[in-house]
C-alpha cells in the first residue's frame, strides 16, 4: 500500500464567478499526473499546471455534465489554486 500525502494535496473551494454561477470545487492530485477537479458533484475534469495556447490552464473533461462556462470556471479556480494558494503554501513550508 502506498500513501502520498501533502497538506495542499486536496483543496475545497466554493466560489462565484463573474456571471453569478456558484461552484463547489474539489481539487486533488491524480497519481498519474495532473489534478482531478470535481465540480458541483456532477462533473469531473483533469487539470494540469501547464498553460495551453490561450494562456489558460489546460483542462480535460472526463465525465459528467460539460459546458464551456464550467470549463472556464475550472480554469479560473486552477489559476487561483496554482498561482496564489500553492505559492503561499510553499512559502509556509520553508
């Protein structure tokens, strides 16, 4: 049995983006690379900490409901997660 545990390995967010839609998002690491992003308990995405050709974080829809607005919201929360939360967490680890 293997365990991979980091304090920041699992994150939970509730937020409302610019169009007023509310999201509940869980982010956890994927053993094979990337991060599972569960949206409103109804969709699963695989996110990566690399930027795509549009300068947004790369996101792939895996299952559940899919629409462009939810994908954009996932990219927004991944931007916050990687650029704000992960940086501040790394600073506290030192």
